[in-house]
């Protein structure tokens, strides 16, 4: 019988690591209390400390702002394109009705294949 892999939220991991860093409980105690392996908690602590400097990285905030501006620009372009396409479809429907009559869709819908 295989054992199902558990996943833990980022909040859960960070809360445990912070509790460990406070020094009130040792790694084994925290691991037993939370039903995880001590090595897993050690790995989380190492990753937490390795990436701690990112919090104070000024470039990160600038990059986020640039990404937000880029995403907003792309969203505006997509909205513009959707508007153009909607207008074209509406125009084509109107012209199709003028040329073929109001039941034009039934004339051009695909026919099912005969078995």
C-alpha cells in the first residue's frame, strides 16, 4: 500500500519555522507536535533563511510594478481586440441576414454525417 504525499501551505510552514526560530521549542518537539519529520522542518528552516533577503530586495518591488503595468497594457489590448471582433461578428450577422434572410444560420450549419 502506497502512502499519499501530504502538502503543506506556505503559512503553515512559515509559522512553524518562526516558532522554531524563537527557540521556545526544539526541532524534535515541534516535529512531533505537528506530525512531521524533523528533517522536513530543517529543510523548511534552511529555505526560509536562504530566501529571507528577498523581503528587503528593492528590485523585487520595481519588478512587480513593471509586471503590473505590462499586464494592464496587455489586458487593455485584449479588451480592444475583443471589441473589434465583436463589432465584426455583429456586422457579419447583420449582412448575412440582409443577404440570406433571418434563417441564414440554418443554411450554413454543419450537417451530421450519415452512418
